[in-house]
C-alpha cells in the first residue's frame, strides 16, 4: 500500500511538473512576443481554450486575490467551502450561487499573483479567472467602494493589455454596484503601494490610469499564456486625494498573519495614533471586502451560462 501511494504521488508530481513547465514555456514565449508596446488581447474564446485538451473544467470561475481580507468576504458567499492544499497555496472551492468557484490568496505583488494563478489553472481548470480585490483610486471619478472593471490593463513598465468582459456579462443584465453600473477605466499594476495623493495624481496624468493595484497585469499574462479568459474586478478602498498610513506598506511585506499582528502591535506601541489609523483602515477593508463579495455573488450566475 505504501509503495502504491508512492507511485501515485510520483506520477502526480511528474504530471504536475510537466504541466508547470509547459505553462512556464508558454508564458515566457508570450512575454517575448508582447515586449513591444501594443494593444493585445489577454484571452481568446472558450472554444480555443477547450480545443487544447478537451478538458472538463471542475470549476467555472477561479478567483485570485492578494490579501486574506479580500478572500474572507468572498468565502462567506460560498456554499460549504472546502480547503484544498497544493502547489504551495491553499484554495477554497465551493458554489457561489449556481457557479462552482475556487479562490486562492496569493499574497501582494506580481510574482505571488503569477504563481497562484498558475496553480489555480493547473489544479481546477476554470473557464474564467477573476483578478479580484482592492485598488487605489487615482482620479476624482472614483469614490470609495466603487466597483471598477477595467477594459485596459497598464503595467508600470509601459506595457498594455486589453480585456473583454465575458459575452454573457454586461450592463444590459442589470448588474449594478451601489445602485449604479460599475465603472470602466484603465487599471495600472504598480510595484508598490501608492500612498501619497501627489503620486496618485502624477500616475493618473502620466499613464491615464483610473485605479492602481499590484497584481492584475501578472494574472492577465498567465491567463493569456494558458488561453483562459480573464476579468479584473476591483473595489476602490482609498481615493485619489487620500493619504494611506505608512504602516500599510510594511504590513503588506509581512506574508504571515503572525508577522502582521506582531508588526501592528509594535507600531501601536511606537506611535499610539497608529491605532486609530489602523482601526479606520480595518473598517474600510471590511466594507470594501463586503462590497466586492456582494458584487461577485451578483454576477456569478452569468459565468454559469454556456459559452
């Protein structure tokens, strides 16, 4: 029995490594082709993705988030979520409404997002990927808790990717955020947290971006390499004229909850005013997470429709 288990594990690992290598090769080749600035499509049709292997997809939608605060509210919308550990990440799978869904928390930044997206594709074969989570507003048109669905992704190096919403997902379906349709504008993927209002306004002027995050472009690159449709769904957590406390950037560098708690406790001891700032930030993230989860739960039936 032990030998059989070892054989099964070895075969599974070998197959997984082969698939990872193929995905990595595809990603590298697609990057080489996309280095010159151009308006490229981030994904093809469903039929193109299915023709590659004719695989039956265990879930319809895979969601990649950076932070536990982004994932928790979405997980609460799942019916009987189960934890699945593999490829260095823990994914939660369940149904959001009629839609089989898996969600993985990558950690902040492009490289963790890239690895988490690849793991989600390998482990669950979703028909769609959502890069979901918080974003900072760069323009006055965006208020806190607005939902932004970008049609264009911008990269801090100057690259650009165009995105299309899935065919069954549109304003004509009556999907609304805060009583109004979601807002569409360019989303910039930056290397770090953009804290200062002056820098937010400068980035908006230089790039034309409406909002900024740290992961969506990397998710889109992996999805394009794997020929899987991708959509970014972001909720505005801080506005164009708002200064974020400096502790935010340091907290994002702490990968584990124990590290975050330890840093936060130390910051509060060093500067008592930090407590008020962190508590306000906590309240904002809870509300933003709920807004994001409500929106995803509302649109999930559209992902269950036949392609």
